[in-house]
C-alpha cells in the first residue's frame, strides 16, 4: 500500500504538471467535445481541439490565452475572430469547409503563433498548423494505414548539388518488395510539391507512403520508386548557396544520377515519369518537355504548362510556339509521350482546364483529364490525383 501511495502521488503530480503545460502553452485542458465533433486527424496525441464535425464539415478552434486582448485564426485565407470564456479559453466555430487538409494559423494580439494541439506542417513557406476535415472511411481507404498489407519505406536522403552549392534533401519511397527482391529493378516517379512547400509535403500532407502501399497491394499500380525533392534551390546563407540556380536542371543533371546510382532503378525513358502539384506541375512541364529523351509520362495536379493565368508559358500562348515548338510536330510528340495527365478540384478555378482543352483540340494524344469532386486547391485534390495517375504508369508498351 505504501508503494501504491507513492505511485498515486507521482501520478497526481504528473497530471498537475500536464494541466500546467496546457495552461502555459495555449492548450485548453481536456474536456468533452460537443455532439457530432471529433478530434482532427492532425492533432497531437491527447488533443481534442481543433475538433471537426464530419457531417457539417465545421471546425471548432480553441486557444488558451487568459491575458490576450484579441485572438483570431486564419484558415486558408479566411479570418475568424475567437471569443473568450471565463476560463481564458478562446474559441470559434467555422463555416462549413471543403473536405481535406487545410493549413491555419492563430494570431494572438498581432503575433502569429502555432496551435500547440497539432502537428506542424511546412506550407506557405513556413511551418504551419493543420487540420483534416475527413471524408468517409470508404472514400479515404487509399491514404490510410492498412494493417493487413505489406508496407514500403520512405527514406530521407541527402546528396551534394554542385549547381546549388549545398547538400540537398530528398525523400524516396521504395515499395514493400524492394527489400525482398534484391535483384529486381524498378521504374521511377519523380513527384513535386507546390509553391511554399518542400520535399516533406508529399510524405506528410500527401501521405504518399500509404497511397502507394494501398494501390500496389490492390493491384492497381505497379511497384515503383517515388522520389520527392525540393522544388526550389536550397539556401543556408549567401556564403554557401549559389544564386540563380535552375532547379529543373538539378533534377535532371544531379538528382536523377544520384537516384540511379543509389537505388535499383530502370533508367530508360519508358520507365521514368514526373508529376507535380500546382507550381510543381509547372516545373514538371518545364523539366519533361526539355528532356523528352528521359521521360515518357508526365502529370500536372492543379498545375501544368498553362497558356494563361498562373504559370503561363512566357511569350508562347499557342501550342505551335510553346516550349520551343515541341507540340508542333504532333505525330512525333504523340509517339514520345505515353501519358499526359491533368487534374483539378471541382471547387477551384484553375487554367489547367483550358490547358487540357487547347492541347486536346490541337491533336495531342494520350491525354487524361480528372476532376476531384467537391475539393479545392488543397491536398485531398492531389492525393486523389496521385491515386488516379499512379495506376496509369509504366503499363503502356
């Protein structure tokens, strides 16, 4: 009984310390949630807020700041003002949101702060908080962990870039069978993030590991290596990084040789693809169309080589003149490119719809267009796009 008393006292002290931590770092003490609300998938263990209502798609944000005069939250460009209760906890319930992943930031008396209840995610060129407004389990099967299938690995790698003048980071998915089939070589998909994000985006927000594991296990996609690199030159200060670097040249002249040397890859163009989301889609067009001897597949998720709007080809607004006239010989181009995939969310205004129509009407073949239902310019659109794109790869003779 003496030992029990000591343990109980220690437990009580730990609980008091935990509650103190909540108070000190803006985390409301745990309580019950309103009916219909559940913790966001992006929350830290034990954090109830932010809470989402899967049916209404509303979110309740909370932040403890007893001495603050004003607290707001900016969620995907919309600002909500929070109100304070007697315990010093500020809260607000949002309007209905689109399903999927969303960045947000609290502002406390003019200073932007993280939500200590959630994981942090790199987006908007900085670390941000994030929430997941869930879709049904039946719809979300492909980007959640499945205990009944084999799982690959996402490796964090570094390589030296002479062009950039620094070490660069990339993340590399290898399928489950990579370790058990030591003599087998694999096709490669180079997968790019969007503006303001980095090489972590597809692994963390995009859930690429689960997507590829599930698609491969279901027989929908071939086992492949997926390489995720930063779409911008790295910079650790002017004394180290080289300025004015074309990152698309880094991809082709430094990243690809590193991957082919380090991993068991099929190096011919028929087994090499590139795709990207938003600005990464623009970079995909820039990279692939300048190196059609190295790529046979390309995809643009909410971003491509557009003829108008963001990412428009400079000085070339027709297929005849775009990318040094590569589309002009349609027969030659169609023979080279096995799949051109373009996708967009139904809730986003995006010139990729026009891009697809112009190229299709011009006579470009092997094109696939996909619209993600009821999603915006965010990660659920791009998870779905990868779900549709990956099964098309490396199956065309």
